[in-house]
């Protein structure tokens, strides 16, 4: 247990000394800002037409300028954009060891490989959770700033629960993507897989099979779809497969590079 705690501390220091936490926060901050922009357009379509904006597109995307629509946009943006941005975080945490050629030095430390992998996954989970909280807090500020109609505390809390649920599901389904950061020895393979699954998720959802495709499920939850236990079990098994594959790779693969 002590080795895991020490490994978590080391991974946290690595993240603090890099610029990726700042860049990832800025990337996620665009989601509530984009939602606030659409809310402004929906509140005053006449002004939008005067400055050259196409309000019809905004209305198709968002609906009406109120808190449920805005919070729904945040959850959907987190579910779809999170697959890419969360994968970037996970790819960096694992892939940088290969890109910086420090993996052999890391494995030479008196810390088990399983402890190192466990610490990395814990840091990734905490990092992504912090980004989800950031979206919610910035979203509340932006919603107030653009003057959305008052809403009950229940609506605000429900929006936060939906955002948190879609965020947790998104973090879970990036585990198989993270595996490719280790198996592919770097950043590019997992990011390529992330882009692929995002595209497939859109196609599968349009075809009506999204509830059975793990990378489409968070987006459906964000949209308020009532999914069965099967969908959540698919996410759980997908996450377990990715985590187990990463542990096995670090334990059994020849880490000579």
C-alpha cells in the first residue's frame, strides 16, 4: 500500500510540473463557454441575425435558453469531447514514459509494476474528475452571467448529477484506449483509437445501436436516455478489460524500449 501511495505522489508531481493540466483545463473550459454562446444566441435571435449568426442552427442544437438545455449541453459536451480529452490525459500519463524513454528507469525502482499502473490510473481518474467539476463550476458562472431564467435547486442538482454520471462513464470507457499508450509505446496510437471510436459512436448511435456500443453510452446518458442495466454492464466490462490489459502488459511485456 505504501508503494502505491508513493507512486501516486510521484505521478502527481509529474503532472504538476507539466503544462498539460493547464491545457486540459482550458480545453474543457471551452465547453461551458460554447454553451453560454449558444444561450446568448437563443435568448436574442434578432441580435444574432444582425451580427450574422444563424440562430436556426443554434436552436436545433440547444433548444431553448434555459438551465435544463444548458446543463444538458454541458453533459453532452463532456461525454463526447471527454473521450478525446480524457484519452489525451491517459495517453500522456502512460505514453510519456515511452516518449521520454524513462520506462526502463521507472521499472528499475523498488516499486512493483502493478503499483505503478495502479497509481497512474488513480491519478488519471482524479484528474478527469477535477475537469468534470471544473466544467460544472464554470458552467454555473457562465449561466448566471448570460442571464438564464431562474431555475429550482432540483434542476441545478439534477444537471450536475447527469454531468457527473456521463463523466464517470466516459472515464471508464477510456481504459481500453489507454492500453494502446503502453502497447503502442507513445501518444499517437491511443489518440488514433480515440478518434476512431468517437466516429464509430456517432454512426452506431444514428443506426439505433448506441446502447450496446460502450463509447456511445455516455452521450446517450447525457441526453437523458433511459438505458437498461445491460448498457452499464457493457461499460463496466469494457473498463475492466482495458485496465486488466494494461496491468498484464506492464507485468508480462518486454519493456526494453
